[in-house]
């Protein structure tokens, strides 16, 4: 087994075509096919289903691809870390819950690199997709939170996906709303005071679990709920409908603007507050690339600045 063979298989899986993969790799199609066949013979499994309509991964091939991506990704990380120059475009991706500080850290990280030589991606997405993205190496780093309610389920999911959670910061719940909201000037806000206003939450999909919710206290009974898919829409709903959401209180005004505020959530006997432990996830036993290391440093710096 060689790194070249792994790269060939990864490219075939991405393009779903031997012709397109050969063009991207600047090799002949017979050479590409021969290399994959030799790999299949060595492993004793069939990696590809071949037909006139193209190629697809077999079940064994899909499983092997995960290991191939991890191994080849480590090889690229070593090259990127210890060798200057190089003609290939290095890739780095982040998948995150809808945190402005995570986007700010990404912006500050990207500024340190010549973006003509890199392929950067940041995905604000559903919690389940964050775990999947990092597990399949679509993204190198994921950003999400744990709390008393979701911790047991989330840690089980992370273990089964081969991921590890690293602590960044702890925070209590805040009510995030428009500065002209009728409750915005309160020193704290209780659950009862919010009854007349719509609770905004990020959609997690049709089969989503409460454990995947980005908003703390997701199991409470809300009289008015509106789902949104992105931060911009949620901010618009805060202005247009006096909506609110429950969040960490860590707000980056540079990206979200200064028209919004976070007010401490005041709990009661029926609606207890809970600590949000925000952190990042990576694949277990994986060395971060230089971009990954810098991104984590920027995450910590942004959180320190926002909480100071």
C-alpha cells in the first residue's frame, strides 16, 4: 500500500469517475485503474463498483476510505508543517454551531495565510452534521457545546465517531435579543417574562433529538417557537418579531453588529440554569495541521477577549 494509491482512491471517491480522477491527478486512466486493482488485491477486498455509468464505493470501500483519508490527511499535515513551498492547495475546514466567535476566529486564522494556496471552508451547520463532518475529515475541527442534559448522549456519539472533545470555556445561559426589545434593559430575564415572545432556535432536521439542540434549556415548553437555518435570519426575526434565543452570551459585535444584547437568564425552581461547556472536537489520535493549531489559538483568544 502506498500513499499514491490512497490519494488515487480518495480522488476517485470525490469525482465518482475514473476519467475525471485521472484528469485531476494527471495520470492515464489505465495507470489509475491498475493502481487501485493492486490495492484491492493487497487488501483482499473490492473497493469500487465499476459500471458504464461510473464508479461507486463498495461498503468495504466506504469504510476503507475513512482510514485512507485520515492517513493521507496526516501525511499532508506533516508536509504542510515541515516543508515550505509545494504546489498542491492545502485544505482546511471547520464545522460549527452558529457561534459568531467561531467565525471570527476563522477570519483571523485565514488572514495569516496566502489564500491563493489554500482551500478554506467554514460550515455553520446542524450538530449532527458537525460530528459527521469531523468524523469523515470533511472538516478538521468542529465547535459545539456540552451541558448536563446532553453530555452523556453526546459523549457516546463522539466516542463512536472516533472523536475527542477539548474544553474551551464554561458559561451560563443568556437571553439574546434586539436592543430595542421590551425586556432588553432588564438586569436579568426569567422564563415567565419571555412567554409573550417567540423563542428562536436553529433547525436540526426532521429526525433531530433534543440532545442536538444548539440552545440550552431546549426541553422547556415554549408557547411560541420559530425555527431558523442561519444567524442572519435569526437576527432579522429578533428585530421583526421581538424574538429571542438562549445562548452562551459570547457575542462578537464585529460580525453581528451592536444592535443586539445578551441579558443573563434568571432561573427558577422549574427552569434551572445549566452550564454550557463550549469546546472543539477533532479526530482521536490526529495531529492538527498548522491551520488547525492556529484556529484553536484564535478560538481561545476570541473567547478571552469577549469574556474580559
